[in-house]
C-alpha cells in the first residue's frame, strides 16, 4: 500500500452553500471493502439528513472523525485505499478508533495529488468544489516526539501514522466532543477534573453533569450533648427541580433546528404577518373521508382529512390566483406563481421541516394522496432531501394532531400564505335550525400583507371553509 493509492473523500456541500455537516452514523469501518456509489455515512446539514455515497472502489483505511462530530465542508472525512490490495492489518488500523473532534490532521500523511480524480464528475451537489480544506486548531501544550511504543502508553494508544514516531502532548487535554466542552464551560466544570465514562476515555455529557452536581452533604454525626433544636424541615424552601443534578441544561442549536430558527426570525421580521380565523362545520367532509377509504381507486393510499383540506386549499388558490406569489425585495416586484408547490409542515426528531409537493395543482386526488403519503413517510424516516424543502409557495400546518384548536402560524420564508388546521371535535352546532353535535374545526390563515390584502386573504380562507363545509364544491368549483 502506497500513499499515492489512498483517496481522501471530503465532506461535500450537500445543500446549496452550506458550510458544515454533522456525521450522524458511519456505515463502514476501517478494513471494509467499498464500491463506487456505496453509502458510507449519514450526515445532518442545516436542512436535512443526507446519506453520502463514496466515489471510489477500494478498502477503507481510516475514518477521520467519530459520529457526532460537526465537520466543515471540504474537510476529508474518510480515506480509501484504491490499490486493490488486502485490507490493512488490525494492528496498523484499530477498528472504530475514535478521533478527537479537535484533532489536527496528521502531518506525516500528505494528501495525494489526485490529478485524475479531479476530472471525475461530481456525485453530489458541490462535491469536489473546495480546493482547500479547513485547517483545525492545534492542541494546546508543548509537543515532544518519542518512539511509538512509549507514545502509545503516554496517550493511550493514539498514534499518528505508520512512521514509528508519535506526537505526545506533555500536558494532555481531556478527550471530549465540542458540544461537551461547551457544556462544561457553561457549567463552570474543569474537564481535567472529570472522570470519563465514554469509550476510550472520552468525556460524555453525563460525566459533565455529574461533575457539576453539588456534592451530597455528609451524614451528620450525633452530638455528644444536647444542642439547640434545628429548624423544622418543612420551613426550608422548596428544592429546585434539577436534571441529572444540574440546575440548567443547554442544548446546542444546530442542523435543522438552527436553520428553522433562522428562517422563522427572518420571516417574522421581514414579512408583515396578518392572521384571520374561521370556525367551520366539517361533518360532511369527515363523511366523505370515510367513503373515500372504501373507494377502490383510493385503495392503498393515505386518506385522511388533511388530503381534502389540501385539495380545498388548491381549489381556493385556483379561484384566487393572486394569493400564490412571492416578494422580490431586490427588484421591488411581486412575482406571481402559476404553479403551486404545496408545503406540509412536519415535526421530526431533528426539528420542524417543511417539504413540499411539486406542482400539486396538477395532481388528481389519488395522485395528491400518494404524494402526501410519500412526503410524510420520508419525513418520519429523516430522509427528506434539501431539494424537497425548496421552492414552496404556500404551506399547511396541521396543529390539530396535537389537540390544539388553532394558532397564528409564521410564514415559511419566501411564501405568501400558511394555513393552520385545528383539531376536529364534536361540538354543539346550529344545523338546520337545531343545535346538534357536529364535527367542527377552526382554520387560521396567515399571509404576507405586502402581497395579500385583507380582502384577498379573506376570500381564500372563506373558500377553503366553504369547500370543507360542502365538499361537493370540489366538483363545482374545480
């Protein structure tokens, strides 16, 4: 195996202009054989979780970062030996050896020139664009070079390369990931005093919380002689509820949550929001949902109230096309859209995302049901692509699934309107002159008042309500 036969795969820009991504999971380990196009890891960007395929055939030589590490775009994350030789011996490359998040790239292993690899077409957006990799900070402390065996004992098996020498930090730095270091700093904990419990001596968040917890007071020793009685226990102030012994817990904001927060702030302070509400009897729509579930043309498809609500909004937009627009700040123009990319807000373990159904206005009811089903399933699996979340025009958010009656939704950035659907409940309702139990819900429509005035917004909301009250209007108005 020669250095020239090693290919370094760099973190690509899997979105549009993203600068970093977190490695969520490795699917390969050193010594594994990989082929061109094989998925080797899953990463999370500010927009979505994405699987990365390797563009080489060969044997994995090294994983440069452990799971949970945020890596800059353009930084090498995995080395592959493409010479076709056997996998490296275990002694040369320990399997799944973690690398500290701030470890400096190894100077003894220069990267290959790869003149041929540069001519290869990218397999992902932005792959191969960066011409330089980001340099990481060197560890603090003096550095001494010693023979490899002694170095292995001094730094507990961390070796840099196969040169027979290793770098030892005289004043060793505790091993911990960046979020854990930040947590320790926030809690005022010196990592040098923390006992690690993670693999290979890595300090975990639990270790930091344990170190930050106040020490339990020693059991009082019985006095030799009577003393003044202590104050009654019930007179003491109530204890503050803590988590793992800490009074506060800080959660790093990154990935999808970070992007969502930035988008919501931009939307709230850029577009002047107006929200209108209407409460409507949707009993007939609920009956139609049950009938459609038995329809042979809808077999195997996801049929629920959201499907008909989405169709109702699309019809309302067709009747009021001016609502489907965006604001061009640079040119001071209103851009009317002659297509509807219908966004559906989805809560996922990684945060709120809004993928959209492209050209939803052209889809039949079965096609719309199929698209909704795929969108929801993909979002739940965390496999929504960045492209699926771009180009939306209007959005639906179903807060009713949480038992909420309604809300004032914030516009998705760049869109003109968002419809919030509340919980559908049996409520007393005047129907044909009599009070009867009916299925009732409340709709809320927020819109950008630069694009949509009160009259237009009211017409759109009234049309959606009218269709849900009398779903036959899906036929007469379509």
